């Protein structure tokens, strides 16, 4: 479950995660290894589609929590992913869209050229699957209707500042193009939805904390690599849960401690470094012989 590259005998280990983001505590709910172009295994470069990866992540996560809205990055802009989220898991999604059609490019130009337009919404664009849509068997899938129809999609064009999902044109004017299956989206709703997308920055910060904790191992065995990554995500979750518990204790002890309804998440009481240090001390102490009792 690793990725191939253009060079021979070069391995890349990639994992997809599903994280719950909120004002209280972000937690990693699911981890799935990703395999693309694994030519050394079968000679054909077998790849697992993003739709299958998303389906597996959702199966893991929905065993733990109820999910209403899924926000993914632009790599998941695929018909199969949209179909899996809408039809198989019955959740709303919000995913940046690639500017991959003349129609969408024309809509984007109108948004860029008219300063009075803050958002443009195109509702009820029918999503029709292709016969070769990865992971979706259009002939036997009961959720696929006539003409391979899946569901209706809304496209939203809004101004954007964040570099991770923004598209730029020649004069460096930024705008964002999103796809969603939410119903009855107005231009005002579009801005609210895309503002919610900024919560995904929790995931970028999460990776910055998780990756340095991944044990350095020389083994190329994907099982060892996968274990080391999952172990690091568990450490991260434990830290988040302990820190959140400390905040709950502090809020009960001090009436003026807490966060207003429009304030950002509280800074950690327990830093990740302190958590790891205290965990190491506890593990070492657990291995020591108990002190002699005084008689």
C-alpha cells in the first residue's frame, strides 16, 4: 500500500485521514493507506481510486460519530467521490473544484471581471457518472439512475485569500470555485460555506504535529510504515483529549475561564512537548521497581 514514482525502486508512503474539526478539539477519526501505481507488485501499476479511499474512511468514521458535512481538498474533486458521499453515505460535501471546463472558466471570468459580484451560484447541475468512473459500477449500482445520473451539484464562485484552494488568473485576482451537494444555496450561503472551509486548516496544523512524531524506521515494509503513522496519530489524539479535559477542569474551577461564542479555540493548556515528556516519564516510572515500604 505504497505509491510508485517515475524513478525505479523509489517508494512513497501516503496516507489519507479523516479528521473531525470543531472549536473544541480536532481528532483524527480514520486513517487509510493509499496505493497508486504500484508497478513492483503486479506489473500493472495497480491504483486504489480516491472514491474507494473516501468510502473506507467514511465507514471507519461513521462508526464513531455522525457526520453532516465533509470538506476535502482538491485532490478529491472526482465524480466517484461525489457519488460515494452523496449516495452511499448521505452527507453533504464541500470540495474545491478544478477549473476543468469551458463553462466553469466562463463563470469564473464573470466573477473576476465584475467587482459588484461577491459570489455566483450555479444550482442543480446534474452529475452524470461515466461508464469508467473508478470504483463505481454504473450498471449494477442501485444508486445510479438512468443516463448514469447520480445527484445534483451546486457550483460556487467566491473571492478567496487562502493559497491552498484559490485559483489565480493573469492579473493575480484570486477566487475560489467549490462544488457542493447542499440544497438551495444562495450567494450569501456560498460565502458562509466557504468560510467554514477554513476550518480545514486544522488538518494542515495537525500534520505538522503528527509527522515529527512518526518513528524513523529503515524498513520498507508498508505494514511497519503504516503502524508507525497510526501510532503517531494515536499520540496526537491522546494529547488533544488530555488537553481538552484540562480545559474542562479549568472552566469549572474559574468562572472567567472560557471562550466566547465568537472567539477562536482556546490555546492548549498542555503543550504537545510537555505531554510527550510526561508520557515518557510515566512509562519509565512504570518500569521501575516499587520503593521499599517502611515497616
